[in-house]
C-alpha cells in the first residue's frame, strides 16, 4: 500500500501552494496608506518631513506612511499620547486628525514637546 501521491498530483499541489503564497504576499505588501485614507483611518498625521519608513509602530499603534502623511487605526491611549508616540518615531507633526477632526493647536504643541 502506497501513501504517496502520483507525480502529477504532487506538481499540482506545489503550483497551487506557490500561487497561494504569491497572492498572500501581494495582499500583505499592498499600498496600505492609500487604502487606509480611502477607508477612513481613525488617525491621520501630517509630518514636517517625509517619513523614512513606510511602516512605523509607535506606542502599540501601526502606522502606514507615504510621504508626509501617516494613517492608523484606533489605539488604546488618548490622542495626545498617540501623537507624542509618533513624534518620537518620525519627528515633528504639523497636523493631527482624530476621526477627521483636527487636534487643537495647544494639544498639537504638547504633542510636539513645545
């Protein structure tokens, strides 16, 4: 009694696994900042300088950055703390929105450490 698959079946399984892996990798590395902006990200930050990395984790929040714009889903802390955490990772922030609403100037100044 043989428990192995015929050669053509093994090749089919290998090809399907390769296709599945390629599709999964493509979805995982797709352009997240544009998708997040269009789907209504919870936080949106405008940076003074473009971010060096397109993915940043600050205070437990995963940010997707493109140029001077970073977007993220909701975190567990207050918006000012989330903002301050991002400042520590990417530098000065010129505007910070929470659900589309601008953070007040005094709170943005505290976020930037001023």
